C-alpha cells in the first residue's frame, strides 16, 4: 500500500515526526528499490514482536523517501523494510533518526519508537550556561560512575541522585562520555550506532518497580530547589529519551551545564544488519558503498563519508537535535584530528559547517575539540579559515604535571622539571590562552592498561601516603590555577587511585564506599577540592587571561606565577612546590606592594585541620625590593608539596 504524501514537502524533517493526526516519515536511501514502514508491532511471544501494518514510502528527489501515516501516536513502534538494488539485499532497518528504541527486546532486535518531543515537562527556562572561560568541567561515564547497590549499572536517573554532590563540589558543567546507543553490553561509548537514540542500558525500564521510587526522589530534589515547580509525572520519566532529558533538566535546575561527548569521526564496531551500515542495502563487497561510511577504519569502526553532503547533514542535524530538543549546552567532539586527516577538505568543511550552524542556532553553547596535535587553526573563526571550535583539549600542561609528579616520586634528590610546567600553564600554541581545556586525568589517560591515576604516580607504593596526597593536591591545584577551562575526571576530586574500566562489574570502579565510611584521606581531599573550586569560582583573576610565570627554580622545585584579568586587575599570585621540605622566608616577587591575603593553602587539608600546617598566618606584608622582574617582594612560607594562593 503506497503511503499518503499529505504533509510531505522538501522541508519535511528526517525520521518519524508527529504532526496533525499522525506521523510523517522521511529517510535517505538513494540506491534502494523499495522502502516500507512497518508499524503496529504486537507481542506474540516473550521476545517476538510482529507488525500488523505496513506501507510503501514514495521516492522523492535526492534519494529521499517519504510518506504520512495517520493515527500514529507517541511511543508507537515502527521499523523500515529496505529492498536494495540488483545484487543487494532486503530486510529490516532501524531509522537513523529514531529518537528512542525499545528495550523489549534489546538492541539489535529492538524497534524504533515514534517520539513526541513535547512529551516532557521542562523546568529550565531560566537557565543560562556559564561564560565559556568560567566553565569547570566534571567528566564521567554514566554506566560506571555511580552504581546504586541494587542496580547492575549506572543510569541517567542515578546521575540525578548525585546532583547535590556535584553542586556541593563546585563544578558548573558535566561532560558524560558518549550516551548514544552502542552495540556492546559495556562500552566507553565511542562505538555508537544509533545517533539520535540514547543508550538503553542507561535507562530504567517502564516495568522496573524502582521507577516510581526514582520519580519520588527526583521530585523531592526538584521541589527542594523551587517549591513552585510543577512536579514530574510518570509519563515524564518513562522511556530512555525522557530520562536523559530529565537528567539535563535537573542539571540545569541545579545550575550545572551539560556538555555531550559526540563522535562524528567514525561510528560502530559491530554495526549489526539493522543499523545505518549499508542502509540502502547495496552489495556489501565494497565498504565505500555503505552509504554513510568509507572503507577507512578508526577505533574499530568506520570513518564517515564527509564528502557526501547528506552525511554531513546527518551529523549536523544530530548536533542541532541535542542542542534544541535536549537543551544541551555544548559538545566535546571526539578526535577532530581524524575528521580533518581522513576527511581531507571535506572533513574540514564539515567542522566549519557544524560549528557555524550550531553557533547560529545556540550561540551560548560551547564547542570543544579533541584534536592532536593542538593547533591554533582548530579554534580560529571559520571566517579566517579556521574550524570554528571555541576551545580545544590540551595535553601540554597535562603531560608536564604528570611527568613532574612522577619525577618527584623518585625521591628528594630527583630532578623535577618545574620549568616545563611553567611553559605550559598557558598554552604556548593558542593565541587566546583560555581556549585550552586543562586536565591531569581524563578517560583516555587513566583507563585500565593505560596511565596511572595521579596518586599512584605520586607514590607507587602507597597511594594514600602523605607523598601521594600532597603531590595530588599540587597536580589538581595547578590544573585549576592555570589559564584555560579546567577539567576533572570522576573520582579525582577525592583521591581515587584506581584506573577505570567501562564494565560495571569490574573491581576498577569509583570507591564511593570510602567516602561513605569516612576514610579521612578521601574526605580531606574532597574538602580540598571543594574549597579550591570555590576559590577559583570566586576569584576573577584565576578565570582571566593574564598570566606571568615569574619564578621557576627546578632545584628548589618551586614555581610562582601571577594571574589577573587584563584591564581590570583582580591580581592573584600562585606559588607551587613539589619539594619534600618546607621553605621559610623564601623571597617571592609580587606585582604590587601592600598586604596580600593568604587566600588558600593546600597544606591545611592534610589531616584536616592540619595541626602541623606551615603557612603565612593569613597573609603577608609585601614591602621588599622588586625581584623576579616584579616591582615588590615578600618573604613567605612555602609548605612542602603545596600550592599557596595570595590575593590583594
């Protein structure tokens, strides 16, 4: 039966979209001989669903197919049946634009769901994300970050349970690892296949008896923030798509921005026969005929065919979808290096198109590139032939800090390259220094079988020793005091010492129990992180662009630098030490004379409150002659393995 062309125009959105008294369908399958929609799926056995209705989409211009089905409603099930060209195949395909998938049965035998974008009660109308340079990002993996005792893995709703914790921590943005549907049971998320559908393992099923408990808990948090809010309903929390929206909405209620990790360089690993792989059912003897992809591999999947206008549009549509329909506040783009290297000029054009389009639609959303090596062109405006990203991940300070901590662990007599840290506190590559995303741990660096967590680098024999915790404070302190956007990886804030793994049953999981049991080195370190984040959020100078690294002494393992806001002041002086002994009466330059408050001293947080703290009694009088190229100086106390911050 040919489907009606009512409501079908060249502007009809891709995928399934509710309109009037039914739904429009539009799909790209240029080589197909026939495309049908199957709907009214009914359950015949425990794991078997059969459709009772089908209709043929009509071929449109540009390899598109479209049709209208009256009577369809929110959460109705559907699939495409695609018949390929001569020599091809035919069979079921999921909609590349499907907003959600069923979880009964699970991927890959699931069906697509017609989803009404209006079927969710948002509460974030007054939320505005922080200015780009004021972001402090917390990165985590939804499935393994926080797993309640009675659950098999973490979910979007479990993230909501930890929002009071994140708010108290002092971060203002979260960056979950990729959340789109992936084919394996456990995954980092970088092998996504269904780009518009959230990972069903991160959802709580409608039939799960815990769903109503989650609903009660979420509403308690919502109303505690604003008693005038309209509570969420059961319909609001049903379906993985709505649960991801609820997570984002509640983050906004708590004043926390959400930056999604998107993978536009490649897709898949195990695509499965019903995925976008060979969507129009061409013969599979040449991977370049797979419609969305090339034959070039990356990270176990295939690189997108950036030369194809429709592929570019698919990925741009995906970004716009999450910015508008999901209210997200920006993206971290995985391996832009692959897009530009494998995609050539077309990959570069895609970068320009996606950043330009997103900036036009939602200018307050940030776009962060992961691109190696770090280069200015990535963050240069598209009008100057740049890629148009707002910021880029930076490995210079990360590697310098990790290397210095590792050197310090070799003992008091070992050489520690403080100079390298000094050169990287502000990116030597980027002209706008704030555009560097600074970290000392992230998901790639501290994965199982890769790099160690900072406490293990700091002391390989005892990750809770004074050496481990004091050096870890310095590492995190330098990350938060450097020029750029600081980035913390899950557990780093309380001295987590294990590498992480994406399998929820792995013993390499965040040790929340240690916090709950009051393990003192963890609770002290968490207090350190909370209060240092508070200092950064309060002091404009630490968020400004100005920096002058005025003193580096490798033999003493001392580093000092001046931070400020150009044209406005807000001067801050930061002194860092990786020396195992304290210095007293150490002469340090200051940009101006007078009394300077000791705003922060990391030594206070060792065995809080440290009864043997070395410090400056709350401040110093800067009345000495100029040194280190600055007009004034003071003799200060620098605790062993510490970071000390002074403000005017």
